[in-house]
C-alpha cells in the first residue's frame, strides 16, 4: 500500500497557517487577498471529492459549510466538510437517489427521493423515517414556512407531505 503525498502550495507562505482568513470579516479578507498575490492565487482542494462511478445529485448546505453528493453504483451519499476540506461521512443507501434536498441549514436533516418509490428522511445519525409514494418520483420541493414537502412523478398529480417543525 502506497500513500502519495504532494505539496500543492509552493509559494513563500507554504507551511504557514492560513486559517486566519476564517475569522476575518469579508472586507478584511478581500483586502488581504488583494494585497498578497500568493493568497489571491491559492487553490484549496477537497480530499476524496469523488464518486466511484457517477454522481447524479450534488447540493450545498445553506450555511455553505457542507456538500452532499449522491452516487449511483453502489448507491451512496457522501458529505464533505468545506471548513476541513475533507469527507465527513459516507452512507450506503438501498436504491439510487433521484433527488435530494437539505432541509436544515447544515447537513443534519436531508430527504432523499429514491428510484424505488421510497422517500427517506435522514438525520445526522442515520435514517429517521422511510415513506413510500404511490408513483415513481421525478422531483421534490420543500416549502420551509409550512414544512410541506411536494413530490411529482410520472403522472400529472403531485403528492403533499406535511411535517411539523419538530418532525422536519
């Protein structure tokens, strides 16, 4: 087993802690990046940001700190933490994901519409609830103020699922 380590940053600031940008205000970040050409040209890569075959759904959380990506074979979902630039977790699923929607500001509440007519609600600890819809789903939408989840599929009908704030 070989582990390849590559130094991607060859500037004069290589090896220095550049986490200072995380706690600065946006105005000061822009001023610092405009003043320092090394910071302006820096590229940060997310480790393991890949799927073995294909990823068909990718969503960014509202807080901008997490990316959720759903893959095809074997059905799985991966969560990437942007503050750490690494994969936070990976979960195996029972079927391929048609659509996914993040219900909370972070990754802690997610709904997956699957190709086998199931809709799965996940929390940060795993599967919370599983619901079967009458037709194969194509898309879903979430209305945050009323906690309504709408599903559409192969027919002209739509399915409405209402949840309370404690459930969603």
